[in-house]
């Protein structure tokens, strides 16, 4: 489990005292099975101290879940359980709840779960229900999927997004109201001027044999190629410019560490991209599971063009999957190949080049190429082709009433056509930027009709179920394009 998720479990029982002793072995057996299954899969599990069979116990155990800071709570039903206790305990627990009835026909645990569901529903407490044997793979898959989605929603609360710059190139879909984020997701937004990246980068560049030096040496050894140019070239990639780009990476890392920022976005265009250096290298390695010097770190989700809803979509993906997340423009649809060309500057994490957590494996397929005419300040673009594999794409957008969120989801795969053909396709579009050739399960027309944004995000694997649960939990409209 890349991100240690803390799951609470409360077991509910019958309110008659004379039944507690004979029912104890039944409750303990099924609680143990759930705990062992979750812990074996990497979750941290916090259980209640006792079966909830009185109101005061419900209060104590609900408060324990809150005090322990769990990300998701399972209400466990092995036997008949009086419905009043669940909604008493639920007052103190993070929500939505996950109700689980064990497969145990000798005792009415399913009856208990359904009765408790009705009790919770009457007072407007949101929940998801699962019935079955926790050791059955399909049952456990559903439980895990819901835990990941609910935990992602609850983990957003208390996060801080670093908005570095502001609206870029008039892209209105990149700008969201900070009050909306706080109200809807519990996220704070802190604004930082891009000059702070320049200031910190310049200070870092003055350090002899510092972090930039180490990063340059590592990249020179392990990148497939760095396409250096002369200082007076029209499109420049010099060591000085690359040092600036690496300096901005360390500037953001230090800002996040100092001010406890959880994720971020960098405006880039136009000030940095026209007068200093593009932040592409910084953005790529922030989203990577390692830095440019090869040291592992948890990805810091970073969106280019300071796209707030992009960063939020990416953070949700990351919390659910634990993986690096792609940021791209929906650049072109190759009708002859039936694939989308997802391409945006150098923003793609190098992880996507080989789908490895070893930087040396990925960087062997990555080139630093000079930026093109869009970015006259120059610097490196992080060129590579995304490795093939099943993938899920999504994007949060706002429509009409800007307080109403919608998530567009599409399932498919990243594909490649061999090195020679991959390069030929890239040359016909943008041969210095990274590409993810994507074949979606839905028709091209349906995808275009559904999405009202130029940016798209995603990662490897099938996360459609988790995203649908997240949307339901967050009361967001969900559109799966098919």
C-alpha cells in the first residue's frame, strides 16, 4: 500500500445483555477475518474496543474512530444489530461509511445491516453496502475499491494546494474558487508568486557541488540523450538553462516542505516560459516517484498552467492508486490508428516512459530536447513515449453553476507502435514534447462530446469503480464515457 490507509472497524450487536456472551465468538471470528484480510493487504486497521450494543458504547467507539484519525470506517454486522447504535456512532466517524454484512446464514447479520442502513438513511448519513465473504476475491475487491475511494475523499480534507502564479493563457477551466474547494473538499489554497521560484532557484544555483550539481551529473549519466545547443541558438538548451529548471524543482520541493503544501500548480506561461526558463523539468520530477538526482520521494502532484482542477483530479487519482499521474493536452486524434495523442510540453512524469519506479530504467528512454517556439526562454522539454498498459483517464470540470462539479471518466490503454513509428507520429505533432498514445474504449465522438476541457489526466490500471464511488461519496456528477 503506497499510502498507508487507516481503516476503522466497529462491530455492532444485539442490545439484549443475555445474548452478549453466546454471540461473542461469532463477532470475534468475523471481525478477525476482516482485520486479517485488510492488514495482509497493507492497510492499517483500528478496531473498536468492544461490540457496540448500547448507546454509550456507540458514543465511545465512534469517538475512538475520530480520535484515531481513520480514513474510512467499516460498520461490521455478523449478527442481528439494533439499528439505533449505528446512527449514534456515525455522528463521530468520517463519512461516507462502509457497511459490511458477513456471509453467515446461521445468524441474521444481513438483516442487521439492512435495518441499520435504513436507520442511517432516515437521518441522511451516506453509506455503501457490501454483503459476502471477505475471503472471496470479488467481495474483497469491492470492499477495497470502496475503502480507497472513501479514504481519498477524507484525505483531501486539511490539504493545502500551492497556487504558484495564476491563470495562464486565459484558461478559465484552470481556475477554481478557493472558497468552493474549502466547502466541497476541505482544501485550503495558498498563493505564491512565481518570482519566489526564480529567487530560490538563483540561490540554489550559487551553491557549489550542491543539489543541482548532483542532479546534473545523474541526468548526464542516465538520460538517453540531452540535446545541447549553442547559447545563441534560436531554441536553446544550455547547461545554464537546465540549471535554472532544476533550481525551480528544488524551490518547489523546499516550499512544500517549509509550508507543508500537499500539492501544487505552476503557471509557467508566460513569465517563466518567456523570460527565465520553462518549469517542465521541475513539473516532471515533482510528479515522479524520485528526484532528478535519483533519490526516491513520494510524488508531489503538480499541474502545469496552474490548473487547479487538473491538480485536484491528479491528487484524487494519486490518493486512490498510489501511482504517479499524467497531465496532458488532448492534442490530436489519429483517425488512421484509432488513438488519441495526449501531449503537453514536458509535464509528463518520466515514470511513464517505462512504467518503473527505478529512475535509471525510465531515464534510459527519456531525452531532454530544446523547447520550441511557444517557449522563447528556452530550456529542456522532457521527451518520451508512454509505455503501454491499461489506463484510466478522468477530468473534473464545472458546468453552468460553477459550484457544480462533474467528473468525466474514460477507460482504455496506452499503446505503442515500435520505436520508429512512435517517433514518426511524434514528429507529425510535436517532436520535442512527451506523448501518450491512447486507445479509449469509447468512440472518439462520444469522448469529444463529453469533455469540455483541453486537459486530461490518468494513470495505469482500471480505476473506474473507485472514481465512481468517489463521485458518489463527494456528491459529484459522474460521467463514464462508453
